[in-house]
C-alpha cells in the first residue's frame, strides 16, 4: 500500500518533477525548517527521497538541498535526472 502512495506522489502529487517517461519511480518530497534566518528570511532544507524502477526497485537516492525552497522544486528534478541517467547507462 505504501508503494502505491509513494508512486502517486510522483505521478499526481508534489513530486511530479521526479516523473519520467524513461523510468517509473516512487518517492516523497519534504521541506524542513532549520530554525535559522538569513537577512530576515527563514532558511529551509529541502529533499526528495525515492527509488526506481518502481516495480522492482534496484536503486534509491536522496537529494538534499541546504537553504532550499522546496523538495518538489529543488530536488525532484535532480532525482529524475539521476534515475534517467542510471537507466540509460544500464
């Protein structure tokens, strides 16, 4: 059941930027408050954690960006590029 939810994050949810036509994946976005500010603006860390291929997973990756805006905008596209590159090289 959890796999279904993680797949829907990529296909319909906040992780859409991780979705690929080359390889199906599943994962979760996140953004965390650091409790710090810089120039009056709160600092966040963002990430995307996922695995691929979705049906028979062989790889997992976590992308973290310090001082990020959000996991969907900062990290999901990087995850997609990694997943696509790995699949194309294999």
